[in-house]
């Protein structure tokens, strides 16, 4: 059995560690590239959204490297994400006889546990729980480093160096086997980033980054929007972080302490009162929170044709109008131009800097 999974930001690092520490042979998909996009688009339904095509491209490239078993997720209410795995499995079976595991995001903790039991049947329950905990701690450490990059990078005269340190730090967590290793690596990187910030008390313009889960977390498809903004002296707050999301939807959810829909439904009122699937409710709730807490602008990133985010966009426009808050919406598919996106980002930054002055 050679297991593979889609690439999405730094998620692959703790997943790789978790599986290899349990004795599972892993075949990692290559880093996302133009080839990934072309392959995924070629073997995907025409009208499906970009995250589906990227995942499909990852799977096809993994098959070329010898993978025969895939794990992915499904389930997001009214979002088409709930049908990804079923359609992908049919398409991949035409290429090769493959195994396919699907983890329901509505039952994330039990789904992950049963998947690990299936691919590592000889491993004890205690070891599985340990590796799940290790993966979660690694994800949260990487979240902390990314947040530090956004905060200190916007306050530094050398943001490029801070961005490089933070982005390369993810690789240092590969092959972590002890909880202490994770904590030590996190502290070392944070101290290094902090040492390169000249003025922690400065108040640069702040932008909230909201939108669809995959596009916010995968730098290749969002044109590294966070890094672009940091280099222009903008502090970015991203409202989707992998570690925080996994922590909330595993441990807190299993203890009955967290329900994502309920949390954001209250926060999004009165601009959106119902769950519309995907991350639509979260986008509206997060934008309203930013408007109420003095943010200087909002960037909304979503896949072309994503219905939950299109519904949310109407509420976002109303919030922007009511609070006089600059809003930039970026609809992305495989045909989007990096030059076009970067030009719009630069113009938006000029707009909020002038408004702040």
C-alpha cells in the first residue's frame, strides 16, 4: 500500500509525519505546478471549481510516482466538496485500480482515527492517538509561525527575509517525532522573525483575508497574496488557519464545545442569517468582525463558480458599503492571470493607504 493525498499549504508536513511514524509508506504528490493544473483540468468536469481540479491533478501525479491508495475529505453542507471523492474515485479507477479513503469533515476526529486504523492495523490505539496529537501540535506551530510572519513582516524593513524564514521553516518540521521538537523549532523560528522587526508598536494598515478554505490555504492558487501584501507594509489577518480549524473540528467539536455553523451564524447577522454551504457564512461573519474592529480593507478570495462564496459576496458588498470599508473580490480559476491579480492587489493597497492617511 502506497498512500497519497492532495497538497494544500503546509498540511502535507504533519500528515506525512503522522503516516510515516505509523509505518505507512507515503508517496507525496509533487509541489503544485502548471502541470498539476493542466492535468487536473483535463480529467475534471468542465464546470467544477478550481480546488477539485487541483486535487485531481495531485492524484494523477501521485499515480505516476506509484501511489495506489488515496485519502481525501468530503462534506461541507451544500458545497460541491461533498461530491469530490465520489467523482474522483470513478475517474481515477479508469486509470488504475486504486484504494480510496474519504474522511467526512463533519466527523473529522473519528474519521481520521478509523482511517489510521485501516492503513496501520498493527499499531496500538495509544500510538495512533499520539500521532494525531503530534500532527495537531505541528499544524498549530505552523499557524503560529505564519501569523508571526504576517505581524512582524509588515513592521520590518526586510520583509523578504522574514517571509523566506517563515516559508522555509515548514520544512524543518518534517520527520518530527517528539512533542518537544515541535515546541523548540517553533520558538526558535519565532525568535528569529521577531529579531528582524524594527518597530513592534507601529500600526500598519490591516487587511482581513476571507474566502474559500482551499484558496486561502494554498499559496500557489492564491498567488501568495499574503506575502505580496506583507512586502507592501500591510498586516494580514487570515480567518482560516489549518491548525486552528483542525483543533476546533476535532477536539473541541468532540467535546461539544464548538460548532462552526452556530459560531459564525451569530457573528454574520444581520447580513446573512442562514448557512449557505462551504465557507460562505464564515466569510460574512469574519468580514463583519473586521468592519467592527477597525480594519482598513477586506480581500475576498474564492474559486470561480463557487456558489456559497457568490452568495456571501452580496452580503460582503453591503457590509463594505455600510462601514465604508474597501473590498477587493478575487475570483480565481485555472485561466486567471498572475499579472492581473498582482496589479489589482497593488491598486487596492494604494487605495487603503491613501484612505488611512
